[in-house]
């Protein structure tokens, strides 16, 4: 792995931050990094067309579809873990936390897809080469209609209760907004970014920053819209 050039899906949005070293430096300095990765291939992105409704929305919303998978990552070795519920405490997720949420798993072909495995390896190498990580991956589709906005982060400004977070855009169709705001732990804005091109991503040091995403609405209200993202969280196990 050459630290002097973009690796795998992690290439930079700004030319001066086009390397693993630059991304690592941005995370260390700022607690976040905004980057441009390679778009996911169609055979992987198509898995977002088969996501069941999230039935655990305490706000009663029917705008989110999702699947969930967990992995153990140690160096370059990735081991899928048996199905398990997703849990967040109310202190991290005051809307939907405090209960074990059982989500549909990734399709086996999605969980084993080479581009997903490459992304996990690249991220692990960026965060701490050779470390052991508990990895949770989420496929999200946030839907927007003419009468109802879709809420990418219905819990509002938050942390996820992990060490690192990666959010990568898979697709946007007929939606406006979806602006990510990154803040310090006191809620002071550090940056704003909008994932607009498939492959756009941001990386967060969840111990140092919080984040939220503004609602999405259809650009053309005559048609539905959606925003597809892959969210991956990393928690150190050693």
C-alpha cells in the first residue's frame, strides 16, 4: 500500500489531500476528513434497491430503508460475524436508542463483495494499521416525497458511540439538500459538506466530533427521490 497516492476507494476531494497520509493528518488535526472515493460498481450499488423498511423509527417515519452487517477486522483479515442486533444507548441516540434493533442482514453477495472488503481494509489501514476492529456496516436509503421530507439523521446532532465513522454516497436521485454539518463536542460548526457525487465520503473521529445531516426533499415534487449511503463504524477491540 503506497501512502503517497490514493488507495482503493479512498481518494481525496481536494487535490492537496489526495493521499492516505493527508487523510490521516486531517483526521488527527481536525477530527474529520472529506474525500472523494471511487463510485461503487453497479453490481454493488444495486443492492440498495432491495432494502426493507426500518420499522424501529420512534417518530413513526416510513422514510428509511436499511440492512445491517457486522465484521471483525484485524489487519487485512475480515471475518463476517453472526447476525446480531444493533444497539445504541439513549445518550447517543435519544430517538431510537435504548433497545436492541434487529435489522435485515446484508445480502450474502453484498457482505462478500470485493469493493466492500477493500473499503474496510483501506479504512482500517488508514485508522490504525494492524489493529483489531469491531465493524458495523449499514446500508441506508432515505426516501423523500412531495409531502414528507426524508431525515438522514432523525436523532439530530449526535455521536455514534464508536471510534471512527465512514459515510459514503452510493446514489442520489431527485433530492435536494442533505447537507452534513460537522461540529466539535460543544456543537460549534467545524465544516459543512454535501455528498453529491457517488463515491463522495467523509471520515469522522467519533470521539472528537458530532454530525448531522439536513432533511432531503424531492427536486421535482412530481417524483419520489432518495439518498443511498453506506455507513460503516469502527470500534477498537484491543
